[in-house]
């Protein structure tokens, strides 16, 4: 019975893979026909460009936090920078990330709707590798008027890119790709730093919380839950980790994204989910003595604050190619990175539901992170 289910799952994965390949081929061929009369501009005129659109559909919050470093550098060189995003990330540009403008790309992908907006940018940059959503990004590039389209490692659709950078990035960080794009524009970024901002109301709210709720005591932020179950710790591991932290420190423990009623009831001294706003949760990290997280959103936010951190990764492959441990790693010295042990080397990675609390405990003891 088990072997039959495994076979069916394998067959279904193969069906999905073939369907995606066919869909990509069909749409890309169609877009080649639509864009065959597109005017070509000499590379020498690239330096005269003033507006840049960064194509960011299907990206997560952590991706945008990393990209904020590129946006800052481009704007400092007097470029007008626009981000093309799905609607679920629009709130990040109300507070947290600064750009000259955003354009909302409907997740349902309406090609004609994009055409009807009559958008124009000198440069469109697609930072992603070819993947299952390539046909959508090629569709956006076809629908938006521009002089130059710049992409990375594009093979089957290289004709859509005026500059197609081929890079070997198996053991690099995603920010290196963004730095390389900046170099194409003769901008050298020696020290890539993320760029987040917080409103006065958020800053004051955090100060009041620390003063009134925490009585100015030191605290730890523990975020054991990510955007998918495979990268989230089990309730047992969460419970054991909270017990250990309580035994090892007198600091206040604040836990994000845990809604289990039994856990909340069993740990009355721990503060669970103090804010409904993600922006507030991120802003609080600045003042934490230690951050422990499985979610790269908080990992990259902690990088911005240079917070002391333990982050947990599950060896998944980005774009079925890049080791996520490196490609989306913490990328700063004050972070300790720990890993699951299965090393399945898949797009979903190892299941952190199986991750034992002992690894977290041993890391805390070995690196003495509770001392300051």
C-alpha cells in the first residue's frame, strides 16, 4: 500500500513538472510573437537610464527585506526605483521599505490588465532564475514598455533579455546577485546593507511596550513558526524549548506566531503574540537580547538590527538548485545558523516538525548566547 502511494505521488509530481514545462513553452512562444518588433537599444545608452522596475511577483517578505539594500543603493545614485509586486506585499511599502513607487501585479496574472496600465520604465530587472512562473514574468516584461530587460541565468527565454547574466551562485548569498546587477550600472556596493524604516508611531509603540509591559527588562524573541509547516517546529519542540529557556534565564520570553491554547495556558509567564502587526513584531527585534527564528523574514530583519540570533534552516533548495542555507542565509556575524539533519535536498527541504529541541539547547549552551 505504501509503495503504491509513493508511486502515485511520484507520478503526480512528474505530471505537474511536464505541465509546467508545456505551459512555459506555450506562453513564451506566444510572447515572442508579440514582442518580435520590439526596438533594440545599444548597451552604451544604459548609463542614460533613470527609471528601474524590479520585478518581484511571488516573492516573500524576507526577499523584499534583502532587496531593500539594492533599492537604497540605486536611489542614492539618483535612480527612480519601482517595485512590481503582488498585492499581499503592498503593506510593506506603507512602512518598512522605501521605493519611488510600486505597481500591483494581480496574482491571477491578467496580461491584458497590465497592458492597459501603459507602464514604462527604462530598465526592468528580473532577479529570479527560470522557474515554474517564468512565463508570467516574461508576460509582464512583454506587457510593460521598456528599453532594457535584465535577467539572470535565462536560457530558453534569453531573447527577452537585453542583458542576460549567467552566474554560478551555488554557494553565494542572494544579495550577491543584487550587487552584480548594480555593477552592471557601474555601481559598486562594497558593504551591502538592508534598509528598513519605521514610523514615529511604531517606534513610540515599541518604547511604551518595553517600558510598561516589560518594565524595561531584557527579553528574548522566539519565533518557531514559518510560512509553511515544513519549516515550522513541532508543538513538542516548542514546548521543550520554552521550558529550557525558562530554566536557563530570567529574561522575559516573547513568542511569535504560536496560537496553541494549551501552550499558552501552560506558560502564563511567557508573552505570546504581543502584536497583531508584523511591522511591530519586526521593530521589537531591535531591542531583543536574543532572537530565535525559523522564519527568514525575522532572520533578515535581525540582520538589519545586527541582533544576536539563532536561526534554524532545513536544507531546502531554492529554484531546485540553490542551497537555501547559503542563498537566503542570515549573512552576518552575529547570527548562529543551525540545520536539520536529514539533508533531503528537495525544494521543500527537511521537515522541521522532526527537529529536536536538543539541537537548540546545545547551541544555546555552547555559544552562551543567554549571557550578556
